C-alpha cells in the first residue's frame, strides 16, 4: 500500500528564454510528486502547470495549494478504501467531486501509474499500450526578434535533425516569418502555434497562411470560442490543432461534433492523466482526428511520461518533447533525455522513473518540500 506522499517544488533556469504570445518564460517552475509504499517502491510524476496562469487557469502556486489542501487528502481517503490495493485505472474516483484543476489531479493519477509499473515490474509504456519504441521529435521556436534570428534558429534545428519546426505566431507576426522559413526550406515540415492570440475577425489573415502547406495551426482562437473555431476550420485548408481548448474528453467530443479541429495536441497533464489520455485518443480516432504530444518545458520526469504517451497509437506527428539539454544545463534525471539518431528519441522502457531521478539535482533546485504520511492523514 502507498504510504508516503512527497511534493517537491523546483525552479530550473532555462538555457534560453522562450517568447510566446503571453510573454517570456525564463525558468521552469515544477512540482514533482513522489509516492512511496511500505516496501520502498516509488512512483513519480510531474505537475505541468506553468508559473503564470496564462496557459490555463492553473499555475504552480494554485497546484501546490490544491495538492496540499484538497487532492492529497482525497487521495489518502481513497487509498484507505481501496481494498484490493491502488489501481491506476480507478484512481480518478478519488477526485470525482473536484472541478477543473486537471493538471493537479493528473500529477497524482500519473504518479500512481508510475508506482504501479514499478510495483509490477512492467514498463509503463507497455501498461499504457504504447506501440513504438522510437518517436520523432520536432522543435518549437518562440516569437523571433528578427527574421535573421529566426532563420538562424531554424538552420540550427535542421542541422540537429529535428523533424518539424513549429513557429510561435501572433497577429502581425505571422506571415513574414512563416514565408521566410518556407522559402528557405520548401520541404520542411512546419506548423504554427498562436496560443489563442487571434480573434474571429482575423480569419482573413489566417487564411493567407494556407499557401505555406503547414501541418496545422495550433490554437488560433481563445480556448472557449467553439463556434468561431468551427467556422474558422471550415474556411481553412490547413488543419486546426486544438491545445488549450481540450482539457477533458467532454470538450474533445464537443470539438469533434462541431468540426472545430482536425488535430489534437495531447498533453496527459492537461487532460487529467494517463487514463483520460487513453479515453481521448479513442474519441479522437473515432472522429477521424489525428494527434500528437506537445510539451510544457517539462523536467526529465514529465518528459519521460510525455515520450511514453507519444508512443501510443494515433500519434501521427512529431512530439515537442526534445532532448533535455536543449532546455536545461542540468535536468533532474541522472542521464538526460537525448537523441538516439538525429530527430529521434528512444521511448523510455522503464518500470517507473524512480531509478532515473537524480536526488542531488532535486536538492539543488528545490524551493520547497512537503511530506505526509497518507496512513494517518
């Protein structure tokens, strides 16, 4: 039985700042969840919430409060009622009365999956039904300071072997950079990510991007503009990919029914965990949508879980989860995630990630730690 829960709050500086439509990201604030059972078997996961509530309403501050004051107590009560032992397929029941806060919920749910893999000695990828042992990797480039700087970054990404380049865009900062990259690389896989920065009246501007043969335009409108997203998709040849809009299977069903997108960015942490991710992939497949796994500047713990998700069926585009050393001078794993060949990463075949965690790095980057005995909580 799982007995101990430890929350580790970390701050890791990024090697370079990432500029999005919502501003600069200069460091990765993370919450790692560590579960320990009576025999010392551990399960780990990462809450992927960002430092600011700009991606969704969650951020690391709210996630910490939710975990400490609401979710871990519910989890402790659920454990006491789990007569047959914790089952990752049913842990969602511990949080059925909680509204929203899916990144916080996912952190506990995914830690149970990771613990279960370690407890049973089965690779987590096999437990979840992963079908590939390698995944292709793309790169995301922030809004550039200049076209010359952008082309330099794209040149470097191509030299490193990345299989797709995704460009952050915003109103009046879209066509020129995409055109510059397309002219230089006629055959390169290119996508665009707007982070919800356009409005319905910007549709003519987005229609002009059809000529550049993009894989998709990600989240062009705000997350709750469902009917406008559907109208925009009708007007575009380029597929719309939804990210922030889809935080639950229910929202995915709405997107599919309205025809609001043809592609889904699947982030297990955003969806509420691995269980919700598997449900979402079934719904997306039935709706004729394709999918891929995006990134949240995760540390190595979240990166391992994301790469495992990227090996699941229906994942047809490269993942954004690249090598650790692209983002951090030092990660929280003993060995950084790295390419096995240019643009390709081996899917981790670990039975839980505990043995990969660098405890010295945890201490170095720690800003807070909270430990609780679940049997007495």
